C-alpha cells in the first residue's frame, strides 16, 4: 500500500470497527520475553483478523535487540519486527541511540519515527520449589544464600524435609532473561556487602559469577519452559520463574519476607500491586512533553512523557508487598508504513488493556484501571492527547517513512 493510499485510509482503518474487518495475511512479527508467551499466544489466536504472526519466545534482551535493529532473524522470521515483549526495560542509552543513530533517528524522512515502551501487566517472579511438603517462607538473607550457591540443603534454611529430599538443585536461566533481571536487580538491592556475594542486576545469571565452574547443584535451563522442565526432572529443587500456570503447574510458591515491613507475602495480585505502588511516586509521567529526544533540556526529567523510559517503573526493593515484581512491557513503533498495520496494532493493544480477565488467567496482574485508561488515551486512542504520543499520530508520522 502506498503512503498516499495509507493516509487516505487512515481515518477508517484506525477505528476498532474497521480494524476488525481488516483482510490481510499474517504479516505482523513479534517475539521476545517468555513470561508473557501464553498470554500473547491466546491474544493472537483470538484476534479477529489473521494479521498477527504467532509470538516467538526467545528472551527479553534478544527481543529488544531484534526491535532496535529491526532484524527478525532472532524469531526465525524475515522482514520488519513490529513489536516485542520484555521484562527488561530499554535503557536511556538504548533509547537515545535509537533516536539519534538508529531506525528512529530524528530529522530523517526515512526514519521509523519514535518508539513506544509501555507496561502491559505487572508480573511477579515466583520462587517455586519441590521437595518440602510444608510451606516455605524465605527472608532476603536466605534468598541471597540460595542464589549465591551458599545454601544447597533445605536444612540450611531451617526447612523440615525428609533426609532424601534435603539436598536441592537450583535451576537457573542460562539465557538472557528479563525474569533473571528482575531477580538479580532485587538481589543486588537486598544482599548488601555482608552477604555471600554481590549481585549486579544482570540479565544473564551466569554473568553474576566469576569465571570457573558454578556450584555443582546448579542446573542450567533455557526459557521459563526449560526451567519448568528441569524442575519436573528433579524431586527436590528450587527456581525463579514466571507465574503462568503453564510454567508453575506442580510447583509450590515460597512466601517472601519484605525486608522493609517484615511481612511475608505470596505473589498474589494484591501483593504485587502493593509492591508496584509502594514508592508513592506517580504511576505514570504527567505533564507537558518537555523533550522528544536526547539533547534538549527536560529529556531526562522523570515527569517527561516524551521519554519512553519514564513509562516503565523499576522497583527492585519495594517498601511493602511481594518483593520481586515488575512489569512485562511492550515495545513498538509509533509510526508504521502501512495503515493496516497501525490499525491492527491499535486494536491489539485495546483488546489487551480492555480484558483484564485474560491477563489474570495467566497469573499476571492487570494494571490498575486508572493506569490502563491513561495508557489507552495516550497511546491507543485515535484522537490521542496534546502530547501526540499515540500510534499513527499524523503530525508525528506524516513526514517519516515508518516501520514496515
């Protein structure tokens, strides 16, 4: 479809009614984090058009690289990468590079335009286990001992268990992973200098350790599905894993003691929301756009809506609630070459935010209704807001090529 035809079709195709009638083959490519894979599989399978190819789980860092480079080979696809899922937020450096030297470079008519980074749901990282028949409650000191390798037996943690089950395996993600990043950022915040080791918030668990062999009871796995399979193959084991029943079936979840309020929490929706709202800071940036790219004053201001980094909250050590939580995020382009793609993406996002029950079925936590309403109005609504951050905004996208 030519750029001219796309602009003529835009007013109709960006409405839900028109998007629902899109007659287009499977062309929209996506992939990335494994934790939201079952959610996105269902959302794509139930989408009213065949426009979206199946979501491909690799890992969060690989998904972000695929989007930034617009290279779909990581997903076994060809052509452009339209959107990715990630629990690892884009860094300020990645965003700045994309807007100055990458596909979103400002002032270039061949640009894809700005990128959008928005949360889809909150996600707890469960500490799931097998072996003990009793509920397990872990302090942050015990978590540090487990994931550093200092503890290899339940009895070292004060957990009663049959002698044959006392020694446990620690299943860790060998691939780059947003799930790992959420865990190691938390461990980096709570383990301190007096623990068995320091963690640095890396997305690759192995990179937290010095060269040489890992502890003998550590078991490598790839993806949340691989971690679940490794857990199934051991009678006594512990891991960190996304909350979807596709991964946690047959496992128990540990209670985690929040280091600040001393209360033990399970990864329930209420406890996750309590954690994500515990800082007292606004849930989303509010106010006029101070800058749309690096350089101008105001770009790094925390209330600048024009900076995609500000739309994702990072709380590695919440003051209350379940301690290991974050958001699973979606990264996409604001501008697409084809209005059909823009319409399909608009409808896909609207259906995600308008169906919290679908998110809850996967043990992810729907965003608060005020937050979802704000995200829809800012990024999905055809009218948008004065900030002009919405998909396909004609002022922003009219003079750039767009992605596709």
